[in-house]
């Protein structure tokens, strides 16, 4: 009976932790992609125009 009680308590905590980690990594990817596009635009302006 004690095991079921621990599972009920800790499952939402682990789910929130995993969701938080996933959201942080997705935000970092968006920022890095944005900075890469900015770098490409700057290089195009410098060497093409």
C-alpha cells in the first residue's frame, strides 16, 4: 500500500520536471536558430551586397 502512495506523489513531480527540462531545451534551440539566421543575414550583407 505504501508503494502506491509514493507513486501517486512522485509521478506528477517527475512529469513536471521533465516538462520543465524539455521547455528549457526548446527555448534554447529557438534562440540559437534565431542567432544563426541573424549571422547568415549579416554575412550575406557583408559579402553579397
